[in-house]
C-alpha cells in the first residue's frame, strides 16, 4: 500500500480526524469530522482555483511576452491599429452610401417637393433645406458609419485587455516628451473622434499631463478628415504613378499624414512640457489587467450610446448653423456678387502664400462645426466661384460627386495643382479642432485659456508647415 502524501493538506486533516476518533466521543467526533471535511472541501476548491489561475497566468504571460516585447510589440500594435482603421474606412463606405442615398437622394427631393407644393418662400426653402438640412445630412451620412464601426472595435480591444499594453509600449516615448503613457490611449481614441479622445483623457490623473493630452489630441486624424485625405491623395498623389500603383501610393500618402500627426503629438507634448506646462512626469504604475473575452452586447451598447450617439448629436447641433451660414454667404449679394465671392477673393492672396487658395480657407472657416462638410463645401464654392453651372446644384447647395475623376476635373479647373493637394492634406491634419471638439475641450478644462491654446496652436503649425512646403515646392518646380 502506498504511503500517504504527508504534504497534502486534505490527507493531514483526515489523519487528525482518525487520531481523535479514539480520544473523544462519537457525537463530538461526528461534528468535528463534518467541520474538517467542510474545511477540506474549501481547501480543495481553492487549490483548483489556483490551478486554473496558473493556466490563465501562464497564458497572459505568454501573450505579454509577445505583445509588449521590444521586438514585436510596436509592429503588432501598428498592425492592429492599421487593421481597425482599414475596417473603419472600408466598412463605412457601404452604410455611408446607403445613408447618402436615403438622406440626399430620397428625403432631400421629397422635402423640396413639399416646399414647392405649400409655396414656401424661396429664401426659407433655401435656408432650411438647402442650407441647414443638407449640412446635417452630410454630417450624419459621413460621420455615423465610421464611428459606429471604430468605437465598438476600439472598445472590444479595451475589454480584451490590449489597450493597457499599448500604453505600456508607448509609455517610454511619452515620458521622454514630458507626457503620460496613457496618452497613447487617448491619442488612439482621437483617430475615431477627437471629441471622444478629449473625454477619454479622464483616465490621466495628473492635471498637467491631462492638459497636454487634451491639447494634442487634435493631431490624431478623426474620421471626419479621413475621407478628405483619401480623396485628395487619390486625385493628386495617385496620379503621379501608373494606374496599377495608384492605390498603394495613395494609401502610403494617407498613412504618412497619420504618422506625421503622431510626430506632432510627441513634438507638441515635448514643447508644452518645457514651456507652458512645465512639471515632473508623474509615476506611471500600470497594472496590466488579465486578458478576458470581450462582452459583445455591453460593448455595443456602450460604444453606440455613450460615445457614437452623443458625439454625433453634438456634431449635428453645430452643423446646422454652419449649413445656414454657407447658404447665406452664397446667396446674399452685394453689387451683383455674393458674400462668398468677396471672401474668396480676400483670402486668395494669403492662400497663395501658403500653397492653398481662397476657396479652401473660406471652406475651413465656415466648416468649423464639422470636418465632414469640408469637401462638399469646397466643391460648392469652386463651382459657384468659377461659374461651372453644369455641376452646380444651386447656390449654397453642398454636393459631392461619385467619380474621383470628375471631382479632380472641378478642382483643377479651380486652379488646383499638386502643391494645392499636398498642402490641403497637411492643413487637414494641422488646423483647428471642429466645434464639437472645442466645446468638449472647454467642458473638460473649464478654461477659455486652454481651449484657446488647443484651438490656435494647430492652426499656427498648419500655416508654418504649409508655407515652408510651398516655398520648397516653388524652388524645385
């Protein structure tokens, strides 16, 4: 017979019970034995849990050796974020097309027909339908699908436990700039929406480092700017190479702009931490949570209700008056010319200096409420300013063409060159936050000073960079 294992706590308890059997009465023995067996069951259960945790810990350590390693951590991180962005951009095309067909192809003509039947005054019709409704429709059609894809995917990574590993990987880089490692998470969130990225800075405890994260979040390309980047890169950058290489070169140009935004995030964080926001870098003690299966339905609810719908509603609120302004400046005439005409001519000289034009500058001024309406506004203003009646849907009516080649023809007729395309991509990255983000910054900081800094600083960078690129381009060409 095998000798009992003296190290087994359960067997030790049973031996104690057997030894006591001859020393005490049966009743007390039965109660004691019952208690011992209860303790033995508890010990056994804890031993089983420790065994399961050992397996889980082994799995976590194995993943962490890969995901947080110096050799594989950064490439995997770049790959995962690139896949999310690709799924967001590509996946949003179909639902955006459906919303476009519904809001602009069906509801817009229906509203115009109703307006005609009831005899609504032309200016009320134009202001409400061509102006306000069109701006709101563009924002919803372009902004909703990417957010509805990006935020759930991002939240799933958060639930799985990967995002803290991203912060761990980038902590050293952010610490060198005087910022906080968790800024990596808020920067990534900004690729979906800068307003959401600003709200996400609440995870940073240090007020100084949180301010840095808020001010620099605008350098993350939000989903409202991706369509502009892709369209301009396709028309102007992709045209420089044979058709077979066009898509690859265009994609590389857009990714290059995104990485330039990451560079400006680090540079601005470094600059702020040594000027206006001096201070010691806080200790970043990050406890990496265990990996766990994401909770799909809770994730879907959280990302759609708490993030997507709230951010979209704020964008709609700010887009409505922007649509009204766009229609008004296109339809209020002075001496036979619209206000838009005078504004474009006024901004043209400055636009030329920085490699842009008056149309682009005016479009970015009136489209502050939402980046999604920049391209439709540019097309509308270009067509109206240069008298391209064949493409016009009416003064102050925003539109977009299905064909990139037709869009390129309109822009080139408006005087666009390769320099204009390159600098528009740069200015799209380096310009003021949208109204929704500006409002969110104020709500989070409760300071007009820091809201102004976060608004003006990117514009200064954009003007300087565009000016330098324009001078360098003109020297070469």
